[in-house]
C-alpha cells in the first residue's frame, strides 16, 4: 500500500471515528462498496474502486453487508455519484443513504431465509 493510500485510509477511519458504519463497533476493515476484484475494476475503473468514497469502515461481522457489487442499479448509482461534480460531502451523504438502503434489503433477505 502506498503512502497516499495509507493517508486516504486513515482519513476514512478518522471521519467515521474508527467505528463500523453498520453497528458503530470498532472498525477493523476497509469495506469496499463496489468490490475491488479484477472484474469490478474493469467495469467501474480504478479511479472509482480506489476512491475514498467507495470505502466504509466495518467490523468483521458487517464487512459483507456493505458490499453492493451484486446490486447493479445501486452500483451504477454509486459510480455516477463518485464521478459527479457535486461536493465530497454531498457525495458521501448520498452514497451512505444508498448503502443503508442496500443493507436493509440484505438484512430483510437474510431474515426471510431464516424464517423458512
């Protein structure tokens, strides 16, 4: 990891007070909203995948909840917001709301499966 990446990572953790985006527990991971695999880098581009707005702090338990790679509509929205000309704070607020909605859907899906 380069010094610039380390600096961006530290900035992200500080912004969220080193707390998990989902449960507010201690963050131990940098969760990518849009996954960082080779295929996702090809689809969304390195500038989006490596953007600080594509990261959220997560604990081990909630890292997978933040990943929106399988939500194509949400992923396209996140990419468009990251590339837009609005302020970073506005981008962050919109992306956080999209992620929260995606987390709710995932949790509801998990709950439905457990009730079967």
